C-alpha cells in the first residue's frame, strides 16, 4: 500500500516533534543536573519519553503501509494502534513515574538552587516552551489545512499522539516554570515538588487516554457513527433490499474498514440478478465510504406472501463478498 499525502504530512509533523524533543531533552537534562531542579528534571524525563514515542510513531507509519498477505489478509493497518499503545506505555513509565519520583524526592530531601541556577533553569524552560509551542502549532496546522474532523483526527493514532504529547508538553513547561518561580520567591521547595507531581499526574492521565483508545482499536472497534449511518441509509434506499437485518463495521486501519451486512432481498430475483445487485451495492458502499475496502454481504431472499394453508419457507440466495 503506497504512502498517502496525509501520511507524508503526518511523518513531517512527527519528525518536527522528534527534533524539538531531542533538543529540549538535552537542554533540560543539562539544566536539571546543574541546578538540581526537580521540576526541570521531570520535564527532561518528559521530553525523553516523547522522543522515544516519536520513534515508535515513525515505525508505525512505515509498517502499517505494508500490503496484505496470506498471513494478514486484511493488511497491517492495526500496527498503528499497537505502536501507539507502546508510546502510551512509554509516557507512563519514562515520563509519569519519573516525575512522581522527582516530586517525592524533593519533598523528602529538599532542593537548593542558587539565583544563577534559577535563571539558567528558567531560560531553558523558556526555550523549551517556544520549541514545544512550535511543534504543537505544526500539528494543529496540519489538522486545519487538511480540514480534518475531530473523528478523523481521533482515528489517526500518530497525529493524535503528537497532538497529545505537544499539548501536555506545553502545559508541563508552564507548570515547571510556575513551580520554579514560586520556589525562588518563597524559598519553599514544596512548590517545585508539587509541579513535578502535577506533571506526573498529567502524563499518567494522557498515557491512560492514549492506551485506552489503542486498546479499543486492537480489540476491534466499530467505525464511527457517520460512516455507519451513510452505509445504512444507502442500503435502506436500494429497491431490491426488503430488509437490513444487521450491519457490522470494524476499523482495520486509518483508511481501511470492514463492512458486513445481512440483508433480505425482495422475492422473485434469479441468481444472475442477485449477483448484479450485490456487485452494485458493494460498489455503491465503496463510493459513499471510500475507506470501506472489505465488504461482505450475507444475502437472503425475503419470503413470498403467505398463501392460505401453506407454511412460510425462507431460502438463502447466496453470499457475496468484495475481494
């Protein structure tokens, strides 16, 4: 499966975020080691976690585009969600847990910083805020230019993860600056320790949301309400369809969807007519919902009107699928 324009733009967005996070991680780690600031060290762990996650997302973009084969007949689209789950685990362990550790250690042992240390830390955080903000603006720009809806963004784990990471990074830097300034003014380390704990809670919460969403897709999540509604309306409008017994959908990847429908056709159609109707319906579904590339129809002929004294007999007309 070839790379789409949207994937190329998403890859650029991820690369921008990776470059920003690597630069910021080095600056935060150096500043934290020199000043002993728990908030700055927590933010360094945050940026390291984000850098690893961007590598995971780049792997997801490449591997999810592999063509279907005999072992994976529906393709590799769900690889995006598995790598996104690993990214969520990375945010939780590297970012959230380390931030909690820094906050608790600061409360237990205290932290002493010089005026020059405060100044250096605030300069580093200011640069980090500018870089993280630029990365966030890049991701938001992609969403705006492509005109993506909230539902479409939610289906793209790479772009969703970058947006979540950059948003929490900006908020985390603001928390770290606030804690450091209050520590400098009051001399109470509790402010910086509280900032570290707040950053940890923020990262754990974001990791939980990303992990929960990836888990749902890996288990097998139905397509959104809008494409399901369009498919249902199209089936109901077909003159040959007497009844739509059930309609099932599952998201196989960012632009791949499985559709399975059990339908009753009006009585009186021969096998050739049924085949032509099935082909036309599948083509119409693909036109209405382009990502529906795996379509299965379970077709049953509706029973004829009941004649007095005769039982109803319902016969299966056949099953059709789109390869």
